[in-house]
């Protein structure tokens, strides 16, 4: 890479005048920004991690963690700079100078934002890419860890396991997700029925606020600390690090994946699972993943349901529990595998071929594909008739999403809806994610628009079966179809249309916190929380 050399920022102003940023106003803004950061960062170290569109490393860095090919473009005309900070002062300087020069800030830790909001915009902006801020310090005696926001879930799991085989942390199943966004949006995962969300197990944090100050839990206050644990940190500042509470896990856990087709009685099994999975022992997590698959007869399609499970105990302990709680699945010892908790995180991430746990440190494992996701919550089980109707709809046409249904209950139902901004607790039994992925590399492939249209049709079809008033959804499965902000001055009233779906009654409190800590709405994006005082879109 070829970042700016120390001490030559002023000389480079003339280079930016002839860069791909064609508008003179943009050139002027770029110059002012560079001058500002060189003043704010007296060591000039920021010049080593600041990239412009004229720099040969700019595009590779931009594209490095863009996971969704729908948003991968060789040109991002409004992007003026990418900063890959190596210390906190770089972020402080970027915030102060962006605010002074009217630039929007996008923050990216893993690049998994489903709608690409961490790296694209319709207005002049910079990206703060946290890839270099990923130190993890585990304290076994205290059973805590400080985790920088650029770390991935896999890196967190790896570093915990390197210190202990009886401690873990509840977070997602995809190892390359960045913790900056994942934890601040909630953090659903296989341990949530036992220990709640990632956000429920955060005990401190460091954040850069709108004034460039670094605040911890004590100095930010409990209102802001509440907001960033499930309300999305980027609406309030830039998360630098989290202090997390580690949780006990047994030396041996058990996993299984059992598959059933419609012809093997999948509908009745799913129906029975739905009626009880949220009430299982909190040590038992079983999710159901429904896909359209090739049937036994040539040219025939069927629904294949995979029941994937983590049990915090041995096979000997699991089988009697299953025979009592869910005998319809017909689980046998041969279906199960005992392993350590850290190996179970690899199992859920798809590493089932004996890979070393070092694979969890790889930040670029996931293939780049086109995809779209939506989500729902179930408040009552779906009847067998309803399931049959859903299967029939999924079998229509030649493209359909994967449907992932995950049980809540257990610890999730014991936590108040207002304890954190994540409100989907006792009244919700299951979370549903609809996930559709595709490629566009052949003449016979369907277009992106056809996939998006199909996804929206499925979502509309599901309306009678899912939560209502509001039809709730999960922030980390971000969906711009729900609505969005027109710009920085979008009113609270307009944002409530989508905000109520993510946060329900917590949305007003989030907007109130926003008014206190960022009253001019500097930290904003297409689905950020506006200040409550922006009632009519005017500040």
C-alpha cells in the first residue's frame, strides 16, 4: 500500500485538484479536511493511514470487506477518503474535521451491513475502516475481555479459547462479522437462550462522541450506554472498544444437524418443534433452516428442513432430554458429535472438516456474493396448514430464499423489553431470517431485480403469520425496504415508520438520547436514529 508520507499533506493539495473528484467544491473540502487532520494529529501519523481516490491502495481497501456484490462498484464518486486508523487519535481527528467540513462519516468493522450503509452514500463522505483496531485482551480471573471494535466474532472466540476451554461469549454464528456493528445491534447467536444477546453481556465501552471526546461508561452516562447496546452505535458516535462479560461453558458440548424433507414428515416435525423449541431447556438451542431442494423424483422439488443444534452438555445428557421434549425428530446418538465449545463455533460457521481453530482468525473467508435479507418475529406458532401454504409458496418459481427460524425463550424471555433497545423478548417466540443469494455470471441466471422482487413477494406472503402492530424486525438484518431517511434532517415522525419496527416503544427513548448527545444529527445514515427534537425535519 502507498498511503500519504508523513509531512507532505500540504504538497498533496495540488494533486487532489486534478483527481477524480471533479467538482471544485469537493476539491476545496478535501483540502480543508487534509489541513484540519494534519493540525489535529500533531504527530502526522494519520498521514500513514489516509487514502484518497488517486491512491493505488484506495480501491483494494474499499473493496476488501464489501461482502455484498450488489454494492460493489469500481466508482464511489462521493467518497473522498478512507482512513484505516491505528490509534484512537486518528478517529478523534477524523470526527472533528469531518464535522467542521460538513462531511458524512461511515464506519466499518466487518463490512457485513446487509444494505451496505457502512461504505456508500449519496453525499460527500469518508470511511473510517476499523480493520487495524482489533486487539483483544482476555482476563480469565475477572472473566472479562476488552475487545476493539474492528475485531471479528471469530477473533473474539479464538482469543477466549486460547485462555480457557470453559469460558465463551454469546454472539453470532458467522465468524467474519465485525463486533463494532454486531454487538451494538444486539447480537443473536446459539448461546442466546442461555445467556441472552451479545449486547446483554457488555459491561463497559469506549466511544468517540460528536465532539471528538473518548467516553467510557461512567463518562458517557447510563442513557448513552443503554442506547449503544442494541440501538446501533453509529447513530451516536464511533465505538472504539467493548468490555464484555465472559460466560461459563462446559468442557464438552454436543452438536447435531438432522435433515427432513416433506416426504419424511418435515411439516409435522416443524409444527411440533415450533410449539416447544422456545420452551426447551435453556441449555438446548435448535434452529430450523428451510430450503428448496431437489426431490427424490427427477425434476421434482421439495422442502428440506435442517434442524441444527447446540447443547451445552454431553450426548448422554442430551438424548433423554430430546426424547422427552422433542421425540418427533427421532434423534439418535449417531446423529450427534461431542466437541469443545470453540469447535462448535466452527461447526456453526461451516467449518466441519477438521480445520484448526486458526481458521477463526481469517477475516476474508466468506465468498463475495449478491444477497438480500429480511426478517420477522413470530409471536404465535404457525399451524400445519400455514406451514403447508408457506412451503407451497417457496416452491413456486425457480428462486426462493433460505428461511432460518431461531427460537428465543430461556434467558431471552427473562430480560425486560426495555433493558436494552432490543425489544423482542418475552412476547416473541422465534426470529425468522429470509436470506436470498445469487450470482449474475451466466445467461440463464436471474437478475438482481428479479431476486429482489421475489424476496419482497415472499415477505408479503408471510404477513398473516408474523408479528403485527408493528411487524417487527431485527436491526442487524437491516432492510431499507422498511423505509429510510431522506437526509440529515429527516424528522423523528418520518423515521418512526421504520424505527418502530426495529425498536418498538424503545425508539422514542433512543431519539431522546440522540437529542442529548448529538443534537444536530452529525452521525447519520439512511437508517440512523434522528434526534427527538427533529419533529418536523428541521433543526
